[in-house]
C-alpha cells in the first residue's frame, strides 16, 4: 500500500490520469474521442473563440491534430449530452442521471425565490414548453422574434433564452445537440434514451459515483480537488470519500508540501517519467482549479478575460504551456482568421523554463497554427519570453 507520494510523482500521476504521456494515434477519430471523454469525465464548454473554443483544445492537447467536425458529431449528437457539471459541460450520456439532484436543487431554489426570473415568468415558461411539445427540438433563435429578442448589451439574453436556460437547469428541458455551436433544447422524452430517462439514482449514490469519476480523472487529489470537478459540496463529498476508501477504490496518501490529506485512485498509473508537450486551455482540468495548479506546478493562474485591458497582467486569452511535468510558460494567443495568422500577443516565461524549452514551444505553436488552418506564427513584442520565441520561430 502506497502511503507517501513525492510531489513530482503526484504531478506525473495527475497528468497520466488526464491522458498525457500516452502514445498518440496518427489520426484520432470518434473512438478515441469517446475514450478520452470518459477518461476526463467531461469537457467544459465556453463561448470565447479568440483562439479556439474551450472544449476543442483539451482534445488537441492530448490527441494531437484532428478534424473538429468529427468531434462535433460526437458532442453535438445524441451519445453525449450537456449539463451544469464543472460549469456548462459536455458529458457522457450515462452521467446525466447522476446530476438529477442538482436539477432538483435548482428547481427548489427558484421556487423559494419568487423574484427569480423563472418564478416571475410562469407564462413564458409554459409557452416555451408548449412550443417544444408541438415542434420538437428548437434553438432559442428558432423561437425568438422581434418582441422578445435580447435587449441591452450584446451579452444580454432574450426572454426566450432566459426561459430555456431556466428550464434546462431544472431539468424540464435537455440538450438536443448543437447547430453551429448554438444549443438546441428539447423535452427529455423527445431525445433521451429510456435507460437515462427512467433512471433514478439516490443523491448519496450519485455523489459517490461523481467523486469516483473525479478521482479517476485526477489520479490523485485532495477532498477540495475531488469536489471541484463536479462542483460538489464538501458535506456531500466527505461521506463519499469515506465509502470509496472503505471499498478500496481510494487509497489515503500524503504528499509532502500539500499540507492536507490526499487520496490516490487504485487504478492510477505511477509513471517514472512524463513525456508531454501541450498548450492547455484556460478551461482544461489540469489548471481549472487554480489552487491545485499552484500546489502541483507552482503556477499562479488567473484568467483575465473579464479584467479590463489596462489591468491585465498577462493577456486576454492566456494558455499555460505544459512540457513534461512542468508549466514553464504562458502564451496569450489569438487566431487571426482573416489574416491567416496565429498571433502570440504576449509570451511569458515561468521560473521553470530552460533554454531547451523554447524550440519545443515553437513547435507547439506551429502545430496549433496548422491545426487551425492558419499560416505563420507571429510573436508580438510583449512578455519576457517574446524575444527568444520570436527568434526561434524566425530561425526555423
């Protein structure tokens, strides 16, 4: 029985559990996507598209260049669904019943807050359900018309979108896939397989299974780590961890420097080395729990999308660079599709950077540009790594 794990081994365990360090297929396809989704447990969704949408990049980071249309067939189809897991996420269909209690929690919250949008607009909610009942799966844009389209700032939601999202959170409607990234909504009985539609999982059992999925995806983690993956409450997670320890699925371990108890999944690999090289999305599971990223990689990370430009330290859409078991750099990237250029708007070195890292980072950028269907990589003169990176790209 493993009782203590070094911080370096803990990093390698975590990265192996996330699918790094494995041999890549020459041309990854639907089968590899499905295996990866079940390994990770989910893919977080985000609409920011300055470089690439968040759910595409973790797949590229682990499998290499692939046809995004093939991933769309999986994630926008009927074998995969969506719900609020770690924020809005693509999930294996069989995971959805494990989140039924969260839908109940949303319903109870809205019912107990009469000033909430759903409670204040029952007529609109009933009308939307009737529209879906009569017409089948619909996008918000299929229902919107001039009298109910969004008002105010560009990010504002229309009444139709607000109503559909409220119904989606509390489970009255579900995802029916996407068209050009826009979610379609449907009544559950219109799209869910009977095994999912009729499943009933008690909350405690569901939370235990979600913690088990989280633990497999982490390889090793603290209670906070295991809870954060599906945004679970500590009061629910602690009994689940105790049960998984009792069954032998989780093994209590200590990691020097972590300062808190940790658990190792019984199936976690303990690799001696980690040959990895990847650009990580800001919404990649490796770095999305910022305390874990600091603890494991000594990497302080905050996304600055919502920070006013004059106050940004590193940039708008900054991707951590993973090399082996280190994060030695971060890059602010933009896919300038009109100019056909991958633009490095800023490049920053971290303390763990060594000179041999620069050619590897340049290679990652060339691969990313090719995958994006772009031509050259242009490095803007901002950041401590920018001069060396620009010189490397110009020389090769």
